[in-house]
C-alpha cells in the first residue's frame, strides 16, 4: 500500500454520509445514482473501466451492470472501503500499479486533490476520462492551467445541484456554492461540447440522499439506457 502524502485515512462513520457538519473525512461524498446514469446517456463507456476513488461503490456498482463494460477495477485510499487497491490516486506512482484501462470514471475528492487525480487518470486511460467535478474546475488555477489548455474537456455536462450534506447546524440539506458538472476527456473527440441538463430531464433525479431511489431502480435505468429505451430530451 502506498503511504498517503496528501490524504490521510480517518475512521469512517456511516452517520457522516447523512448528518455531517463541516467537511467529511477524506472529502468523501457519495455520488447520487443519477450522476452515473446521466453520464451513460451521453457517453457510452466501454471496455475496461477504472474507478480510482470508489468510496462505497455508487459509480462502480452501476458500471458493473452496464453491458459495454468488460471489467471494472476499483481503488480507494481509505482501507476501510471495499476496493481492489488502496493507493493514493494523487500520486503518479500509484497509477503504475493499477491495471490498464480504456476509461477512468470517478467522482474524486475536490479542493487540491482533484487536479492531480485527473491528470494521472488522463495519462492512464487509453480512451478517456469521465469525472464529476465542481464546475469551477474549468478555472485555470496553477494546479491545472497547463493541463486544461493542452487537454480541454471534449464534453461538459452541467448538472443541477445535489445536496451532499446538511448545513452546519445539521438541520437542513445544503448545496455547495457551485454545482457539479460531468467532465469528459475523450481522446478520440475532435471538438468540444457543453450540455445543460435540467433536473426535469434527468431520469431518476433526486435532490438529497434521503430521497434516493433504490439500487434496483438505478440498475433498471442503466439497463434501459443500454437497450436504447431511454433517449435524451
């Protein structure tokens, strides 16, 4: 196991996924199922897919029922999370130990951790990267300006805000100051596209974890997308 230099594992409490006050340990926030299903509506991921920040498997569990995925490998720096590997994805050396892959699909921790993970993922993936990031990731900050200039995303899906946690008083669900977007770097693409996705057009949308649809319902949405039974509005 690689010793974490930027992220330090801390004990996980299931209560923190719902009742957190302040930041969660390791900047961990579970993705709503509609993040993944909405991505699959627009990008037909295929082949071997790596998930370097698997958490509780919100993304990987749906990719496992996506028929175009040949194999899913997973990683998480937190040894308490179930994953194939437990390396620090911010370190280039960790990626040398991961299996080869066609795609990377992940919701990485934000703040200073996102940029090194995305840059490593881009170098690793044969076809591309799909990542859920704060829309402000487009800002050319020092840690990613050169990368964004050389490798601008081929697709940005602007998503409605999701309430990952409750406010500091723990009384109501709160959103971040900026919404999440799905950034796609498809190395085969020759152009760039921005797509706005209102919540009224997202199948299986819910605002916060308490309103979440079941895993079975989410898997049925994935299967319907694969069969062409759902189309973009």
